[in-house]
């Protein structure tokens, strides 16, 4: 399941950078020590808009990596410890109305790159999509709902949980 965390990080990065402006070059700001990334890391559009902010320690991601869309919507918060996703991952749907917070899409607990603990997801309208519990990467419990609020069967909820991890960020991002 460690691969799941790496795939999540790649999906989030690709989503944040997938836009018409992505053809524009980016400015990367950071430092290296002994040939490895060290300290604050920023990825900005050449116009100055911040797209990714994080930090490295001895070449490994550490602390929070935050991602924004071209429009400035925060779409992801990925916490790292020694290069592995550890802590509460949060994803948001892009395209919030001006002056409003984006709608949360997903919140999930990770430990050393593996889903461990509760995971919640929401439909774009804010209604519940799924409540899952993971232990060391294995799905323990699943409840899920359709956009109209009706509950899914246990089997369908478990299938939805598997699809949600596989594609945590919608391709349209």
C-alpha cells in the first residue's frame, strides 16, 4: 500500500499543474545541501502565483506540502514525515465561488504512507459520499451514499472505497 501514497502525491501534483497555464514555465525556488533538496520549496508560475509550497530535509519531503490551482484555489494538503505521507491528507474541489472556501472532497489519515484510520469523502455539493475506516492499509469498514443521499450496499460502499483511493483526484483537475 505504500505505492498508494506515492500515487496520491503524483495525482495531486499533476492535478495542480494541469491547466492551460501549465504550458507556461515555472520558477522553482529551493536549496540543496550535499546534493539533496533542503529547506523551503516553492513552485511558482512565472507570473508569481504560488502553486506548490513545502519543505525538504536531507532530500525527503517533510511537513506540509500545499497545492493550489492556477485560479488560486487550494486543492490539496499532504503531510509528510521522512518522505512518507503521514498525518491527515485533505483534498478540495477546485472552482469555489469568489470569497468562499472550496468544498472539501476528501480527508484521510495516513501513517508512513499507508491509509490508517478514518477516511471521509464528499460529493461536490457537500453531501456525504463515503465514511471508511482503514487499518494498516486494509479496509475495515465502509459506508457510502449516492449524491441523492441514498445509502449504498456494503459491497458497493467497499467498491467505491477502492475506486476513491485509485483516483483520489478527478481527472478533470
